[in-house]
C-alpha cells in the first residue's frame, strides 16, 4: 500500500470511530449546538456506560482488590499555595509561538518554519502556563486566585497526612483517585485524545527511597496487565523511556506507554518516579515505625487518562467483516467493559404475546440482575443486530413464536453471528459465565 493510501486508511478509521461514537450515542462535541467548544467532548448514554465500566474495573483492580490502597475524592479547586508548592505555577508550561501576521497561536514543538494558516513568520517562543486560572469568591485580586487542577495527583498529596492519621498505613502503600483534570491545551486535537477537560485515574504509591526501582518495575507490570484486561490491543502498545529533557518537572524517571493511534504513536498512560519532590514541597513527612525515624517517602506514580483508555479500547475493538453480503462494523468489546451486556427483542413488536413474554420473562429479570440490558424492538431483526454490533453488545436475545411453546430463546453471538437456543431459566447463568 502506498504511503498516501496508508494515511487515508488511518484518517478513515478515525472518521469511522468519531462517526460511530456520535451515531450510537457515545460521544458528542461539547457545546455542539453553539458551534462546538474546542477541546471539550460530552459523553452520551453508551459513552457514560463504557466510561463507568472502565473506571469501575480500574477501581476494583487497584483499590478494592488490594489491601494497601486508600481512595480519595478531593476538591478540584485548591488553594493557590498548593500549586505553587507543586511547581505547577512556575513550571507547568508548553512552548507557544504566535504568527506575526494572523496572530494564530501554535505549540512550538508541533510546528516548523512558517505559520500553517497564512504562511507568516513566527515570533519568539514563549512559555504558556496550561492551568486554567480562576478567582474564588467575590474579590478578584491576587489573594483569591485559584486554578482548576491540571492533575488529580496533588489532591492526594495534600491529603497524605489525613490519610496517614486516619488509617496508619505501613509503607509501602498507595492513594488512588479518579477525577477531572483541566489543561488549557494550545492545540487540542484528535477527538478525545488531547482535550482541555478530561478525567484521570491516578495512584501515588509511597515507598522507602531505596525501594523505588523495585516498585517501578512492579507497577509497569500491573499497568500492562490492566491494559490487557480492558481489551487494549497489546501489539499496539510500546514502552518508551522518556529522556532527561522531556520529563515533567517532578520526575526523575518516566516510562510512557504509547499506543499506535491512527494519527501516530502517542502517549496512552505514564509511569513516573516522582521521588520525594511533592511531599517535601508540601512539607509533609511520615514516621517510619520500623526504622524508628521520620522520613519523607518516595513516590511511584502510575497515571491513566480515562479518555485515552476509551479511545484505545474503541480502536482495538473496531472490526469490519461481511455478513449477508454487506459490510458490517462492530465493536468487539469485552463483556466486562461493553456498555450493554445483552439486548432483548421480541421477534415482532406488533405481537403482544411476544412483547409481553420478552418483557416480563426475559428483559425484566435480566435488567434487574445486570442493569446493562437493552430493550430493542426497532426495525427488523437484521437492523437490530447491526445496531447492537456497533454498540458492542456481546449477546442479542430474541423471543420468537417457539419461545411461547418451549421457553427457549435464541442467543446470537456478536463476533461469530452464531445462534444458540438457550432455556430462559438458564439465561442468567449463561451470561454470568461469559462476563
Ligand atoms: N499526575 C501525572 C500526570 O498528570 P501526565 O502524563 O501529564 O501525568 C497523565 O498525564 C495522563 O493523563 C496521560 O498519560 C494521559 O492519559 C492523560 N492526559 C494528559 N493530558 C491529556 C489531555 N490534554 N487530554 C486527554 N488526556 C490527557
């Protein structure tokens, strides 16, 4: 395939994903009816479901599934002193250039030579702080300045003492948080990949200084395991050692997990050794009872963007094949992640006996058990299958006239299209075994 065709194919894949996400109610452009707000996206019903499943899976593995992890849900707004101490006021910058002619602004590391919009010359590179600044209360002076947090991490560091005092954890232990972060990106782009408002899932793992390398390797393995668990195509994941000049101001070692997105190999998640940088700057310490001394623990930080996790999962799950002479697109999502586990349909929606049976004996009990169950009686069965395939629903259950006689339903598998006849009484068990 020529380079041009390869590029077109890749652009095509992103277009297909963006269009599927809108058509099927996963993701919409933020403020769309007012022309859109760059770098913001809104999640629709199935997007929220996918997002919740991914977050719940993460929490289950990294918090509920462990004995050494403490959850936090800190306020997004914090006192400006926290961001001064963390180094973000001083150092959370991206390089910016402005075109002298049209005054459009770009990230200096993403443009070369002339302005791509008008061909004009660029001025000097300036440092642009990416935090959204605001004022707390009615007074707009220096003392009321605050910022929307650019990482959830600081919400954990500022609660380090509270957590230690409340739970008396022994080292090593971790704090975990899922929440919104905001960055005034100069060039938001690539759908939900680089946005201005997003969610992070972060862990601050506190260790003795001499142990950091051991736990860095350990967390690398845990991160890779989780990526596989949610269905990210591991052949497209690369571990990249981030060089000296490219690491964040707090990090002494960073490994980025990059993914082959259609628009290039880019950062998916990151793992950083933050040393004692944050705790020291917040003037926090810890009494190590084992050693009988006051120490400042060191931090290994696995960090995950929710939106990027979703994009990698969608790109890994998107498939096309041919069914009945037509191209069908489907999301091969793992059942534990899929927004809908199964869809229930009466074969014909104008036959009350089928609708009644499907509703009372199949849909209602499955809905009560799994929640993520859809009722779908729109269009013919072929259309319903196509729709559920695009949502990534692993099983479609159809109630037909035979069901009324033998209490068995057809269960169709999303990936193979194969159909099984299953007893209605066995449906819960059948589905539980698959998720
Ligand atoms: N606490 C460390 C930290 O924030 P980061 O590498 O700047 O590190 C962590 O961000 C993760 O957040 C990234 O690996 C990525 O998944 C996600 N992320 C960062 N900036 C983002 C943006 N503008 N849009 C979407 N996700 C982003």
